[in-house]
C-alpha cells in the first residue's frame, strides 16, 4: 500500500450477526478512511450473490474500485477469491513456526 494510514473494513453475508443481502464469505475494502471502507464493504457485500461465483467476484471488485477513495478490495465467495486495486502484501505463515 502506498498510503498509510488506511481504513479497512470487512463485511460477510455468512459469518456475521449483521443483516446482509449478499452471500460472500468476505468483502474486505481498503480506503482513505474506515467509514468509507465500511460503507463500501457493506454495499458491495450486498451485491455479491448468485451461481456465477467468478462473475459475482469480478463485478464486486469493479464496483468497489469505481468509488472515489477506495484503493483496494479482496472478495471471497464460495471458493473464488479476487483482489483488485492496491492491497497490502499477503504473506504465508507456517502455523508450526518452521
């Protein structure tokens, strides 16, 4: 990520007590502030649904990145993950510490 600090929020249509109209396991948004990240994660999360999992992920990423102030997005939906824009590096960690 080029700019810090950054606002980060995740919305889920599966793992949450909050009402969601979407079906994504996770929509994580990186934005210029946390309020914007939360609003976009919720809005895009509500759009990710249907049997075309790849298409839903691609459409969600395009929608999120069309909003001013959003720098990056990660979406996980039924085994399909997609990343768009600028997101922090994702690292692998050995759970055994080796």
